[in-house]
């Protein structure tokens, strides 16, 4: 196994977000399979390798660079062109293309489908994000009726739905970092998540959507949007409820009914097991073995499969039209 260098702009501060924590979790899982290390490329940090310093060296045959920060990927792919690179794809829709020489590991089937269409000649794999064991149902008394995280929430949720819900039940809105989110989920009866508007503004997709799954793992009843990677595991009517259901009054009616009902929806342990560390390590071991074999092969041959460039698409279109015209004259 080659050593993995996980590239991130920084490990905290302005770069703190769910995507960063998910990437660092994957790094820690990878360490159980092979040598792996975090490398920053925007801000220098004490006792952490910096990309420009590393590239001063000469030998990289036993190194694979893992890139993941969507907006930085095109520049990093060019900078690292002479080397072995994996793209760890979270969100989709950044509208860049990658060389078939870069294998793609996707965190959701939704993102895998995107790259399967966008980059059909690349090696593509599915490796979901990890749901840590701390997110489990502790069967505590739930003293919060409705829990909401302000970040990524739609204007509808914050400006319309929450004020209306506050007239009928206790609503707790989180607008800062929470140290123990698992404990907070265990205190809440219902968790609301509505990120479709946020990601539409970013013009990229919801890559995975950790919070709704973490909430479900803790026994919360979840009302959520089902955009992007959320559609991988959310199943409205069976393990969750769809938020923003036609009108504010209808949402309020449904949420209050769930709060006061003994009937509960849940994510099955079989589904949840797919996202636990033990399962992900087994998948990652297979994926990394496959990618290491690919890089062995890549050094001995060149890519000879036509890619779907704009020119290639135009040629295929003209060929198809030509065949239709030919068939018309033959009949």
C-alpha cells in the first residue's frame, strides 16, 4: 500500500466545517489500513506537513495525494499532475472535469452517479462518510421538542416555520458550534433540516448530509429535505418526513402530531451499519488495494479511451444525425 497524503486547506479556523471533519475521520480510518497523514496547502500549521514543502522532494512513487476541497480541486489537480492523485468527492456540481488518471472515491451514491456521467472513463468508487459510535440512542428523557441548526437552514425554516412552531412547543435553535452534538440529538424529539436552498445558492449539491443521519442514529424523528446525498438514505414516510410540505400550517400540523405520537420512524440498524467505522474500513481496504493496482498499471501504459469532451460530443451528435438521414433516404 502506498502512503496517503490527505490534502486540506487547513485543519481548523475558517476551514472548520462538516466536510473537513468528515475528511479527517476518513484519514483516521485509512490509518488502520496503511500509512496516512494530513497535509495543509493554504495555511501553515505547527507540526503538520505543508504541500509546497513536500513538493521540493523528488521521490513520490510510494505516495498518493488525496484531494477533496471542491473549489480547490481543479488547481490542485493541475499542480499534482505528475503525481498519483485520488479525488475524494463530497459535493457534486463544481463543473470541472478530471483526467481519467485520477480515481474518484465518492461519499454518496448521488455523487457517484454524477461522476459516473461526468467522468465515465475514470475509476469510481463509493465510500460513505462515517457515523461515529457516539451517535446512538441513549434512551434519555427528551426535553427539547424541536431542534434546529441555523447553519444551512432555509429562510422558510428560520423565518416562517420556527416562529410558528414556537407558539405551540419548545424549539431550540443552535447557531454556534456544539461540542457534543450526539447528546443534544438525544435530548430532542424532532430534528429539522432543510438544506436545498443553501446548496442551490452554492450551485453545488449536498454531498452527504451528516446531521440527519446522526439525528436518526440518536432516535430523533427527522423532518428533512431530500436533496443531493440525503436521498441516499432518507426515505420519507418510512424513516423520516419531508420538510417544507406545501404549506407552513401543514408542516406545523405534522410536526406537532409526531411530537405527541408514540408511533416512531427509525433508521434500521442494518442501514446504519453501512455507515459505521468497521464497515467503512473493510470497503476502504478493497478500494485502496484496487487503486494501488491501477497506479502500478498506469505507469506501464497510456489512456486510449476517448473521453466525452465537447468536441467528442459534437462528433457523436453529427454521426447520429448522419445515420438518421442515411436511414431516411434508404427507406
